[in-house]
C-alpha cells in the first residue's frame, strides 16, 4: 500500500506539470484565438470557391450568347 503511494504521488505530479506545460504552450502559440470563426471559415471558404466556379461557368456559357446578341444588333 505504501509503495503504491510513493509511486503514484510523483507520477501524478509529473502529469500535472506536463498538463500545465501543454496549456501554457497552447496559449502562447495562439491556439485559443478566434475559436468561433475557425469552424465557420471552412464553410465560408467552400462557399466562396463554389461561387467562383459558378461565376466562371456562367461567364463561359454567356459569352457565346453575348456574341450572338451583338451580331444580331449589328444586322438590324
């Protein structure tokens, strides 16, 4: 019984020191900055990429029709 206490107390103190070091490291490396927007940023970036793809697709599909409209206007 006494042997386990002599083993567990230093072990728990070492784990406590490691936990404190890990929290301080996380705070100093700014891992707790902007917790709310990080998860939303992924979604917003994906939406922006989709919009760009849609816009470029629309521009590509509209260009031939725009050319036809300008040719029709020139004939009139």
